[in-house]
C-alpha cells in the first residue's frame, strides 16, 4: 500500500471511529433524556455508552493508558457532542429517532469490534478470548448505558442479532491475523463483516430464536 | 501426602470447580430465560454469572492473565453448556428448577470462596481483605447476573445466609494459612465450611435477622 | 507551614475523610434498609457506597494497593459502622433521615473530589482526565449503590447539582496544581469549592435545567 493510501486509510478509520463514538454517545443522550435524567446525568450516560466498552476491554487487558486518557481530546469531543445534542433537542423540539441512529451504530459496532479484537490479538490473547474482548468493546458501552438507566440491556433482549454480528466480525479478524493479511485488510474485512451483518439483520428483520422457556410471563 | 493422593486431590478439585462453574452458568441461563432474553443475551448472562466473580477478584488484585484467559478452554465449556441447556430446555419443555440448582451452587460457593481467599493470601493481602476477596469471588458472579437482569441481587436480599457462609469459610482459610496447614487441608476445610454452612442454612431454613426499618413498605 | 500546622492539617483531613466515608456508608445502610435487604446485603451496599468510587478510580489508574487494601483498618471501621447503624435503628426505631445525611455527604463529596483529582494529577493524567477521575471518586460510590439497589443513580436524576459541584472542585485542584500552590492549599480550596457549592445548591434549592425531551412520559 502506498503511503498516500495508508494516510487515506488511517484518516478514514479515524473518521469512522469519530462517527461511531458520536453515535454511541448520542444513544446515551437519547436514553438519558427518556429517563428524565438531568443534564449532568445525560452526559455521564453518554460517556458510559461511548467509552464504557473500550474501558472495560482496557481494564480486562490491563492496558494503560486507557484510550480516552491517551487521547484526552475525545473527552472534550464527548462533552461538546452532549451539549450540542441537548441544545439542539431543546431548541428544535426534535429528537434523533432510534431509527436514524441505527446506521451509525452499525458502523460503530463493526469498527469497535475490529479494533478491540486486534488490540487483544496484538497482546497475545488466545483467539476465542480476543473475539470476546472485541465483542465486549463493541457491546458493553450499551450494556453499561442500559444498566445505569435501570433497563435490561437491549443487546441481550431485543431478539435481533447484535452481539452475534460482532462475534462473527471478530472471527474474521482472527482469520486475517492467522493468515497474515495486511493489518488494514483484516481491519476492513472484520469491521465490514460485522457492520454488514448488522445492516442485513435490520433490513431483513432477522430474529434470534425465540425463547419459550417458562418462568413468570412477561408481556 | 503421597503423589497419588495429590493427583487425586487436584483432579477432584478440578472436577468440583467444573461442576461449580457449570452450576453458576446454569443459574445465569435460567435467569436469562425467565427475563425472556434472546439466546445471545442468555449466554452473556451465563458468562457473567460463571466468570464474573473471579474476574472482579483478578481485576482488584491486578492479577493477569485472568483465569478464563489462562484457561481459554473454559470459554468453550461455557458456550457448550449454554447451547446444551437451551436446546435441552427447548426440546424437553423442562427446566432445571432452582431447587435442583441449590446443591451444585453450594459446592461452587465453597470452592470459589476457598480458591479466591487463597489467591489473595498468596499475593500478600491482609487477612480481612483476603476474606472479602474470597467472598467477592464466590458472590459477585451472581450479583452481576442479577444486576444485568434488572433485579436486586438475590445474595443481598433473600434473607438466607449466602455471603455469610462464604465469609465464614474465608476465615477458616485464613486460619489454615496462619497455622501453616498443608494447602490441600486448608482448601478442603474452607470449602467444606462454606458449603456445609450453606447446606445447613438451606436444610434448616435459617434466616438472617429480619429488618424492620422504615422507608416505603414493599410487599 | 510549621510542622505543627502540618500535623494538625493531616489529622483534620483524616478526620474529615473518616466522617465522609462513614456518611457514604450510612447512605448505603439507609438505601439497603429501604429496599428490605438482609443484614449482609446492607453491609455490602454500604461497602459499595463507601469504597466503590475510590476503587473504580484506583482500577482505572491501575493503582495498587487499593486504598482499602493499604489501610485494611477501614474495612473494620465499615463493618463496625454498619453493625452500629443497624443495631441503633433497631433498638431506637429511629432512622437517620436523608436530610441529616446531606451535610456529611457534602463534606465527603468535596474531600473525595479533591483527593481523587490530586491522585490522578500526581500520576501525570491530563487535566480533564484528572477532573473526571476526581468526579468518579466522589460520585461512583453512590452510583454503584443505586445500581445494585435497582434504582437510577440519584446523582444522575435528581436535578440538583451534585456531580457538577465535584467537577468545579476538580478544576480548582487543577488550577492549584498548575499554579504550584502548596498541596494543602490546593486540597483545601478544591474540597471547599465542591462542598460549598453543594451546600449552596441544597440551601438555595438550585436546579439543573429541566429536560423537556420526549419519550414516554414518566411521572
């Protein structure tokens, strides 16, 4: 790959990562607003949604500095996004619908999966552990967001493939790593797999197998 | 202890640990199914229940690799258990009752307490901290399971001694460590104490002191 | 500063820290009692409230030993406080009201903010990260307490400045650090700012901007 292409790729990845982080943060803003949190609470939930998955991964891997410490600028970006979103929602009486969020969220899922799995492989984790850490990176931000908002995590309960797409993308990353693909190719393939699977799941309305077990019925 | 006896003991311990991990995973499968999670969510809750306590202990102790990274095979065991449990529950229209789970769970409580306390003592923690970390190992998997499923942790609220049994077992471990018992004896005594106390609590229907304090009444 | 003054200051700080930890622990006892937890559950929730914030900070900073491991005596203090509080509430049919807790809680907020921010600055964190870690120290104990008790964290939802006061106090600490104030002065100024802001917010009934966004209405 020429240096120009590498430059273009790295900047493309950075742009996607920015989009994904913003999308995850916005999902926190929306959930926080629904739960009638105050402005500070909304920022904190947005922060958990955007940075939670990567932070859990870094803690499990004992990797320091945490990515949002290494790039402290991201914290400012997060605060600006929250402020802007709250102002915008107030003045415009308009709220970003969940539907509109699905596509950047799918991009984020793919990219966080790919980068999380790669980071774990780079420090020598076994394949299955790396895949799980990639999934943790992509999914646990949303899990923490939902737990703090006193909801069962949507990723576990909405019967649409989400973590599963991340899981599949992680194995593509492992494949690329084992087959010594160039890093950019493995990243692209893994992120693309997870994102496209998620997009297909949404577009084609795929469902995870319904679960008929007993226990108290819940509507 | 002869080497044959040592071999038998270490394999017995491994077998008990396997039973305990499977029991904890199944408790997650059952709770997840009750909450109508999807198949992926159920596996994640089972993973939190089985590996959560040990992971929190390892993170607090800054001990790496995490035990499920060191023995990555356990992750496959976990997935197989979840698959088998879900298939079985589907085809048999049968579900493992909580009552049936109580005995392997009591075994797990004892073993996780003993091994958790010992690991903490080995890295030089003060006695009271080691006992608390043993309790965290045994109890926090269930706590994470319940928190993610949007329930108050059963270990804190069901008014039957659970964490208390682990606490007592941990002090037996400390006693054995201080008195320089052979490791296998200390492990057995600690695990036995916690397990037998738990079994007695269940069998004799012991209750923790009821709490009469005010606040809004809850049925 | 003379050595007598330093001695007086360090003991004053220790006394305040003790008061703050006890206040945070009592907030856990009260919330646990309200939720009808058993005695062991109440102690655990009290422990999360008192030690949770500092523990999360230490884990994020990869700082060991954890403060409650370094000073294992605090664990005994915690247990004694819980026992005393439960006995007292039982025999006196009296419960510490939330109102009575607000002032030690405000002291704790200030002191934990100042010490958390300072610890983060000492290990070279960027300013904004240090401020956030100070806030985590002061606020996340209560967040963990509320999450485990199946409530949306009060710090995020009660529309009174709480985390915000901590945030402001953290920046005072950064200012003092940058301007090379003596440590005691920076600590006092930061803790004082956060505590006084919180006290003013309570006394003058300040409100964070109400949030009018849509979603399902909640009473």
